[in-house]
């Protein structure tokens, strides 16, 4: 969680579990902030029935300021093809909103239109330009084909991509298996496209077998190794194990990571920025990766010696 009153540093912000909640359900909106998720995503799209979507804008807007400065507060709007996106953005934009999530992006023009709509809403509310950031959901075959260009040309307010694996697998006509071999190409492509665009690591889609704890942990670890920094979460009991899976380090890896970070920081203090640690060459990129791993591990709830 970020500290109260702090501006979000998107490079450092933990986004291991993005917990979704229907924007039409006032009871769930009141409770979602109690589960400890890094990010709350109030959903105006798939989780809201068509005849409730207009009314859900008001309940969503009322909920946004209620979560304080702890979790990142995001709203998933309806896609541009629905004709609802512009009114969604106008209705929910406010100083307490950190980001919106835009579904079914298939071309560079969509994010450009989002940028203009957010800019207008920010001006109306006296907000600094670029205050509300954007998560771009890639979840269709056409979007996947064009994701490199979409992310490379995305407005600066775009944080990263989200892989919408549910809609993507349906569009392909495939069942998602344990291990997700049928999604390997798409996942790899989203990771590379996001990083090539100098964005923070992307977010993977949800794990939908809600009773399979071991499968959830295994998938989180697997996609973490692919380069994702977190997953969409649709079931509150998944929040804690999901965040643990994206933060944990084994004893040997933790010890080695600590030694690398400590050695590099000591050398940096002497004006040296490339060293050898236990036979391995270490420079700034390798150090920064190790530092991020250590920071994620230290974000876990204290259990024993975390020094």
C-alpha cells in the first residue's frame, strides 16, 4: 500500500492483486476496501447488467473517494464500441480517482480518444493534466496482433497493459488448461510489448477456478517468471495468496538477492556502478531488478526476521 497522501510512484507501486468489484453493488463497494488488495477496480463493464450501467456511474462515483490513500483506485469503463465510454469517463473522473481501465483495445486511436476525454474531464474538475492514468486491456485477437503499436504509441498517462485472458481464450475458441499452454504466446507478447514501450510490467488475467488454491499459486509464480507483476482478482480470498506468490522468495534466493543488493549499494557509495558479486557481473539493470524483488518481498506481512 502507498502511504497516506503520497503521489503514486508507478514504478514502485505494488500491483500484485487487482480486486474487481461491481460498480452497481453498494454493499460490495463498501466492503472491497477491507480485503487488502493493492488495487481496487470498480467495474462498469462485464460485472454490471446492461440495464444498470447508467445508474452504476453514480454509485461508482460516490464510492471512489471512500477508500482513502491506501489502495490504488481504478474504474473499468465500458469499451469504445459500446458508445458508453465517453459518458463513463465524464461521470467517474474526480481528484480521488487514480486510473481507469479500458477494455477491448484494438487500435491506437482508442487510447488517443481516452486521453482527450480524460483531459477534458480533468480540466472540468480543476485537476492537473495527466492525473488519471490508464490501464490498457488487450483481450481480442485483433488487439493482440496490434499490441506492439498500441502500447508504443499510447499516451504518456498509460501505466501498462492488462492481458484479458478470458475474452481472449473465448475469441480463440479454446479452453484454458492448467498451465495455460494455449496462452503462452499471447502472454509473452504482452510482456514484451509493454516493456518495449517502457511501461512497468503488465498485469495477467484472473484465475477462475476459485477453489483451486494450489493452482492459483502455481499460475501466479509461473506468470511472475514470465514478467507479469500481478493478476486480476475476482474473488477476495485470492488476494492474500496472490500477493504472497508475487512477493515471495525462497531462502537461498532471498539470501543471494540481499548479498547482491548490499554489495552493489556499497560499491555505488564509492562511485562504482559495475561490480562482480559471487562471480556474476552486476550493473544498474541487474541491481534494479534485484532491488524490486527485495522490495516486493519486504512488502509481505512481517513474519519473523525481515531485516
